[in-house]
C-alpha cells in the first residue's frame, strides 16, 4: 500500500487563523498526529492525555486536543495528538469525519462511497 502526503490547513477551534502543514496519510493511525510546537503555536489547548501503541510496538503517552481542519475544501473539528517534532500524520478518525478515503493507487484523498446505515429492529 502506498503512502502519500497531503497539505491540510489547521486552526484552533473558534478562530479562522489556519496554517498549512504537510501530513502523511496514515490509515493505520487512529488520530491526526501533529508536532506539539505547531499545535501550541496555533493556541490549541491540551484537553486530555492518552496512551498509544506505536507502529514499532512501543507504548507512549501523548496529550490530545481538538483542532479545526480544512481538507479538500471542507472544515470541521477533529481530535489531534500533540506529537513528536518532525512527524505529521493524518489518521483514520479525521479521514472518517471528513468522509474521505485514501486512494493509494493514485496517491490522493477521495470522497468515501455512500455510507452504510445499519438498523437493528427488535420485536
């Protein structure tokens, strides 16, 4: 599966001061993972701490918050991890919130096909 980078705009919720950052699309990551200094520079508050298992199997605790993202012309808030410097990832939660999927053949984000609505009826 191919990896690729997209430019996303990020802001603190409630502001319109977006800054662009290049992030690797990583559908194996749960959340967006952006450098802590980048998020701090936008004034995004840390709201909780969470443990994560990294790709190499190690476990590490990171602070999290909520950021306003602009991707493919759409804007909404999504969880974000205050990550290590030099690493910017766009994870599955953010992609799902935006109804986007990774087209790893053409190395781009595309609209997700129609969603599946499942109902459970009990008698």
